[in-house]
């Protein structure tokens, strides 16, 4: 097993229609406005940018995100990542009741040397750190959607 390889899935029930959620998620440069752990997003061009994230643990991760799929009709946004993280992440949105079920899938290999060094003993802590980041992101997005 590669202890630096991770698969994550988060499901967010949101009280807004899929089109409204899609519009917010499609604007990656605005993530720092509503997701505290997304510290910085700097666009390189129309389909890529450099993102810096930091959750509870005292380390930041920086990676280049490149748009792979942007399909409004299907409710799918997908990126490829390279840098401290190599892999991909995808939002898939579907109607649920009067709102949206946002599914976030991510498959990555961690390249940051410090995290690789502590891959085995740190794995439960790194997974918890990710869970806390996703919980905060959901809360932030819900508040942001209510304000717009």
C-alpha cells in the first residue's frame, strides 16, 4: 500500500438548486471568500491556476489545478492537480428535494516531503484534517449561498 495515496468522498446536502451551486463552484478564484482553508487561488489562464490550502494542521499545500471537465448540464466540474498533490478532484451535482446533493471525489498522491515522511503514523491525522476542511467548506458554502 502506498501510504501517501488518498481517496476521499464527501457528500454535501445544500439548500440551493444545482444551477446556483454550480455557478459558485465554477468560480474557483472566489473559494477563499467562503472556504477558509482555501487560502489563495491565482489564475494562470482560463483553465488553470495555483491553489494554496491549509486546514487545522500547521502546513500548507500548493498545487496547480487544471480544468479537465466543465459540464454545466451534467453538473460536473473536474480538475487535475500537480504539485504538493498529484491527482484529480471532481464535483458532481444532482437535484435533491428542493436543493442539491454535491458529491466531491478526490484521488491524490501527496508529494510534500514532510507529509510523505510521516505518511504511516500521520495517516489518521491527515484524513481527519481533510474531513475538518471539508466540513468547514460545506458550512462556508451554505452561508455563501444564503447570502447571494
